């Protein structure tokens, strides 16, 4: 799947901020994880099973403002490619999908400045030549200013709150010769949330990529990339006289060498190596009063991930195309640190200490991939694929709501790599002089070593997290239907996904299959864009999704006057279904050779649906013997306006 910047910019936005991840959620097979969340579920996979890359650098938490906006600034994006079925051999490390985002490279002929001012955020972009015809730069900066409005409040506690994010995208490239070109890209962004100096949470990503393109000869090309990526968060709590600080981070050093060989117009080879050194700090706790709260630091975990990959794209004849490849990966757990042996009751029976750099255990995996497309006619084709993927980095959360403070962990001597095998078959057709396209695709995914928690587990407080983890298998299957109008004043698409995602893990649900939290039976999206005239363009979207699978209490006990909830099956209930309509309009104000401007209006959740964000069970205030479920919604109807300019 490929997204154009026009599709991203034309759709309705939340609070004036265009967002590539929000647009992706309208594509069949890609599901939103709910209001206030930029996470996506792709063909039954969890939000951590998507490899999100910005100029080849992994982004571990792609959210701003607790998920209302994504890390990816649409003004800084050149193109977006999503792989949700067949995955090329050069990609690995995640089970479900790859989101490959390339940043703008800048204009090497002339300077240009553009910007966007919305209700709660503003951005400024600049690009131009460093040396005309040889080098260029692109720079984009964005910041929200919702916290500035809090300063106007008469409530002193609100005036002391902070709620903002900023990010910076920068890229430069230089043509050394006809055969050599280098690129350097940088991203850094941070969120800050604080409540009257009582609670604070800040988190952010930093990525850098240095890439060298070299033409060895007319048929052989080389790409060499050195990549750095870091994500970290800090939590600060005022405990009445002493400050509690919790920190965690994940950091990667990454080297990738890739070659492309054009054997002939019908045959292309792609091969290379990739090596990543991971450092994970699960958490450290410190206090301004160490006598009250003892400092504690969970052990750092080190690992080394390597891959050797190759693929062959072959045009067999005018009807049949074939892509096959193989990825051989290894994941080595390294010291220093303590590693444990557990018994059947999940208690530690032995501890082995390893020194720095010592190999603890290495997992080897062979990941074959193959896909074929057969042209039935000039207007229709069949496509089929099989892909095996392996994942060694896992996001641990026991809540239906994701948080910037969720915990990352790597495969260990006890946590084995997750493995998925996916097959898919699709039919694709264009008609009405290629003004319309239609596709129907079915998939089945089998997953091994799926992770879930024991009842009552709290991963954020447990140093030996393996004591709270259980392992089993999973499966996801479904069908995706897609109809798109590509040209004309009126265009858009409608998508529908019918799917199931289930797990089966010993000690959970009596070893029976149960829905994963990302399981949704029905998912519908409708997107409409209409060019009313030369000045006005209109847009609208409507989405519907089956409610998330959740674990609710099935009954309760009263013990010593206290209510104790009784739980039965895992994820045996559903929150109410989700549906929402968004409307948008754009008015071009002025267009000349040197300057253009426009106003964008949008209405988020146009008919005010109170979609569930969280459901809490509590005693009824009027009758303490009865329990009641209380639904919380983030927002109903939100209008916004933004002004955009370019000169």
C-alpha cells in the first residue's frame, strides 16, 4: 500500500493536524487502536508488531500527546509505503507489517518556506539548495501550544500544568559525483505532561541516519546506512516531601549494507546484511529521599541482532511475476547480568551471572518469503504470497490502553522469539477506464510463542518479568474488500475487513482459544473527497468497528465489607462498538507564482458519538449493594481551523 501526500492532506484532521497514521487506519486490514491512540493493528498483530521506520531508523513509540497525534509530521514526509502481507526480505524484526516512511530531501534549485497554524499547534518548513544542483536541505519544526492557554486560567492549579510536544525533522543530501551521493537525516521530538508539580511524564524519540549511495557499475548499486535510534521516558511523582523518579529507555546502533544487481530487464537481485546492537533499560527508580524510598535499577539488557538477506524479482513472461527471498537471522542475548531458571510455579530455582559481552543464548531463524502475481487480463490479476517473520523485541502491557510508559523487553533465555507464518491470496481489478479499482484479499496467519500475562500481573513493578509471563500460540484470519475511485472531481474509497484474532495459552481460559485484545470482527471505512470548484474542496470519512475484546468482572464477593470482583474468561466481553464521522473543507485563499495560502476547516466526530475510551466498574452511589459500569469518553464533537501558507 502506498499513500500520496495529497490523500494525507485532503482528509479531515483532528485539531488542524494532518496525520499519516490516522489516514492509514482507513485502509482494510489496518485498524485503529482507539481514540487517543496512534497505535495500529495490522492483520491481527499487536501494536508492537509493526516496524515503523523513518529514513530506515526504527521508531519505538510513534505517539504525541498520549496518542492524539503521531510522531510523523506530514509536511516532512516524501512518501509512505506499508507492507501488510508479503514482506520483502530486506525487512525483518516484526511479525505484522512494515511502515517505511521517507523524509523530504529538499529542493536543490530554489528556496521555499511553508507553514501551518492551527488551534493548538503550528509548524514551519524550509528547504532549498546548499549548493545549487549538487546539494539541498529540508528543515521542519512543529510545536503545540495547548499549555499556553492554561496560563490564562483563573485556576492556579491549571496554570501550573504543562501539556505540549515538539519535534524537529532535518535532512540534507550532497551529490559527490555521478556515482556517489550521501544523505543525512535527523529526527528529535519530545512530549511533556505535568499536573501542578504533582505528577510529570515526558517521553521522546531521537533518530539519525547517514546513508551513502554508490553506483559500482551500470548494473550494480550499493546502499550503506549507519543508523541510530533511541526512545526513553521519565516519570516524576511528588510523594509529599520526596520526589520519585522512574526512567526507562531502549537504544539501537544499526549498520546496514545492501546491494541491487540488475541482471537484465526481467531479473533483479537484492541482497545484503544488517546488524543491530540493542540496549534496553527496563527501569530505574530514584528518590530525593533515599531513606524513605530505596533507589533501584532493573538490570540493563543487551542483545545483538544480525540478518543476512537476499531476494530475486523475476518477470517470467508477460503475465507472471515472481518475487522470492530468504532472510537468515540471529539474535544473541549478551551479558552483563543475571539470568534465571524458573520452575512450573514460575519461581526462581537458579541464577546464572554473565559478564559484559558474554553470550547467554543465540536464536537462529530462517525466514522464507515468496509472492507471485498473475495477470488474468489487462484489467485483472491474482496475487498470492507466503511470508515467515520473527520478532525478538516485545512490548509488555496488561491494559487495553497503550501508554508511553509501557515496558519493552527482548527475547531472553526464557522468552523465545515470536514467529508468524502468513499466507494470503488476492484478486485485483480495474474497470471504467481505470477510474475504479477493486480488490478482495484473504489471509491466514499462524503465530508461535505469543506472550500474555498471568492473572494479576503488574509488569511495571516486577524486575524478573518472566515470572509473570505465559506463552502459547495465536491465529489471525480474515478477508479484506476495497473499492476505490481514483480520478475525477469526486473520489475516495470504501473498505471492509471481516476478521478474527485469537490466542491459546496454557493457564489462561482453561487452555481454550480466546480473543486477543485487538480482535475486531467488523471494520468499515468510508472516505470521500470532492473538488467543488477551483476554490473549495470537501472531504468526509466514516468508520465503524466492533468493540475491543476486554475482561470484565462476571460477579463479585463481599469480604469484610470490601467488594472483590470475580473474573472468569479472558477477554470474554466487548466494549460498545466504535463509529465516528469526520468532515472537512479547504478554501484556497491566494495562489501566485511566489505565494499560496489556504484555510482548512474540520469537524471531528460530527454527530457527537460518545465512543468508549475506558469502562470502570464501581459500587452504585445510590445502592452500594449493586455494581455499575461507567463509560468514559475522551471527546465528542471537535471543530478546528488551520491556516497554511507557502512562499
